[in-house]
């Protein structure tokens, strides 16, 4: 641990003293983490697909990472949409239907309830890589959706972004999107896919999602970076910490002296950078960490 890290820890109101943190690097001491949380004035929860796994929404890595014979992440690209918009819309139609039927779980609710209890005396921000809308449905108010939202569309021509909860999003997608391995191909004509309703435009709509290889919205990224750069405590929940730029947020916060706690089923490439590591399903570990 560097001298500057020591200095930063001492300048914050976090209770853990430097020697304790040295001794408890990657500690799983829940009472000690809760002590740090009590002293914190600014808290960030950085979440990934793992927080929604217990709501039945597949993650991209691990058992749920395949849709038909495709790796899910390979369909979340501008190239896939260009070469087969019908296939990519079927994939997103499937994901919208799964997310719409899912319910926020104990992990989402613990975060929203913590904000409701402490939002008046602490700044509590949730930065999520998820696009399923479950944090908002759980009641989280201060929410930054880094990668967009399944229930928003963007016109490829006029760029208008609109909320859209229709099910199905267009007639041609009704009954489509089955994830089964034996379903092959996708042949919906482009003219039957969702289109911009503005008479003067009529462009093809796409999901308002930041796909792999695309840039994050600069204003959204800036807001997230600001929250990350001032927080005293950060909870990193259910993310494999391999998708940038979000993957560097928590290691950077830890390096400048914020107390970072990771909640995951298994260690990630970033685990060794953090102070606390709580292994297990976050639907169980988060309510413990955030309880009174
Ligand atoms: N729910 C969603 O909105 C959703 C779903 C899949 C993918 N994505 C997108 O795909 C990208 C994937 O990156 P990522 O890091 O978010 O997810 P990821 O799929 O790469 O990793 C998921 C992580 O969650 C952990 N995990 C799984 N179940 C867990 C549980 N019950 N409790 C705690 N941890 C658990 C896994 O060990 C893994 O480290 C992101 O850009 C995201 O936008 C979003
Ligand atoms: Zn348009």
C-alpha cells in the first residue's frame, strides 16, 4: 500500500485505521465493513450482471452466456446488428421479455432500502452496467445506467431515444427470440422490425444499449467518474470486472484510498485490489452488509 493511499485513508472519516486495513486486506469481516459504511459520507454501489442473476436474468459469462449457439456478447455488437438486424432484434426481444417478467431480488431491494434510510445524510449512488431496469424498479433513485436500458430504443437515423415497454415491441417479433439451440437463422424483413414513428424519419430502431466496441455517453461516463472519484466506500457487486471502462472504476477508487468491498460468487481479476471480499450470492450477502 502506497504512502498516498495511507494519507488518503487518514484524511477521510472512515473508521478503519491504516494498520487494521493492512491486516484485513481482502478481509471478509462483515462487522468491520459495516463500521466503514457507517462512517462513510459518499457511497457508490457498482453493479454488474451478477446482481440480477438471482432474478433469473442470465449473465454473459458462465452458464447463461449462450443464446441459441451464439455467445451472448457476440450479438451485443454494432457489427452483428449491421449484418443481421433481425437476429439481434430477436435476441433483444428475448432479453426484454425475460427482464420484464423478472422481479428485483433481495440484493436490489437491500440497496434501494439503504438509500431510502440513509439518503438524507449520505450521498448514495448506484452505477450499474446492467440494462434490465431492476435497480430502478427496486426503488433506487440516484442511478447511473452506464450501458443503457433494454426498455429504451434509439433511432439509427434521427438518433431519438424513447422509452418503450411494448410487448412484443413489434408484431413480427411476437413468439420469436426462443433461446433454444435448435432454432436456426432469423429472417424477419427489415421493414417489419421496429421503426421510428416520426413521419419524416421512419428510420430503423435499435436497442438503446452501449454495445461492445461502442463509446459510453460522455455525460453519463463523466457523472460516474465523478461519483467514483469522491466516494469513501464502494461496493462492487456481481461484476466480472473485465468490461472497461467500468472495470477500472473500483481498482482506481481503491488505489486512491476508498474502501472497496467486492460481492461475488467467485474471485475476479480485480479482487486482489480490494479491501473486503464477500463470497456468495449477493442476494444473501448484500442484505447482511446493508442491514441496520
Ligand atoms: N442483467 C443485465 O442487465 C445484463 C445481463 C448480462 C449482461 N449484461 C451486460 O454484459 C456486460 C457483462 O459484464 P458484467 O461484469 O456485468 O457481467 P458478467 O456476466 O461478465 O459477470 C457476472 C459476474 O457476476 C458474478 N455472479 C453471478 N451470480 C452472482 C450472484 N448471485 N451474486 C454475486 N455475484 C454473482 C459472476 O461470478 C461474474 O463475476 C455488461 O456490460 C452488462 O451491461 C447485462
Ligand atoms: Zn427517427
